[in-house]
């Protein structure tokens, strides 16, 4: 009777679980390179990271590293770099570049509502930065990107189900400009 008072069912279960954990062989730990990058790409990543570490609130460097991560299909990291970088670059004249990078990272993940939100932030940051830090041609580029996203969202098409139709809906809202070479011979 005294043994049952000293050892309960819980004690036996804990002892069995502990014995199993100690007697099982350890799990193998393997590591693999993320993505298949060649030496030149790894070097460019390293330089982009080093440049960003030297100036963590520079929107151009944030956007460069986020773009490289996006091209390497590391979309979560691209979004993380851009979003954290945008917060870090508050008050910087190049913050709009980090905002565009965050928008592109969301768009790459097919999260278009968030991408539009970041594109709107980028437009506001670009307008606040002034002509010196955000030239007109850059502002037009960001505005066209924002209009493309807005038109795609207004179409009601889910980009996760039909990305091609979403892209076409966004492009249909933009005015097309066709240039003609006046010096070319007429057929």
C-alpha cells in the first residue's frame, strides 16, 4: 500500500516517456542551401546585405535586397526586408522605394489587397519626397503600378485562382500608347 502512495500513475507515465526519449537514437540534422544560386548570385546577395547593413534606412538599398530575394523565390524574406526596411526608413527621402518593394513582394505572393495598400503608401511617400528624391518619371511608374493593381482588384477576379485574368483586367484599365516610326517605309 505504501508503494502506491509514493508512485502514482502520472509518475509512471512520465518515467516511460522519459525512458523512450532517452533511448531513441537522435534524429539526423541536415542542412541545404536555400535556393540554387551560383557563386556570382551569392556574392551579389552578400554585397546587397552588406550595403544595407551600412545604411539600414536607405530605401534604394532596401529595395535592391528585396528585389534580389524576390527573384530567388524567397518571397517571405523579400517581404520581411521591405516591410521592416520601410518602417526603419521613416523620414528618409527614399522610403517610397522600400514601400514599392513591399508592394511588389505582396503582389508576388498574390496578396493584391496588401500590395495595393503598400502602393498607395509608396505614392504618398513619393509625393512627399519631392522632385529631387522622387522624379516625375518614377512617380508616374508607381502611379501606373498602383492603377494596375486597383483595376485588377475592382474587377473582382481572384489572382490566386486566375492570375492571367487578373493581369489582363489590370492592363485593360491602363491607356495603351502605340508609337509609330515616321521614318519607317510604309508597306
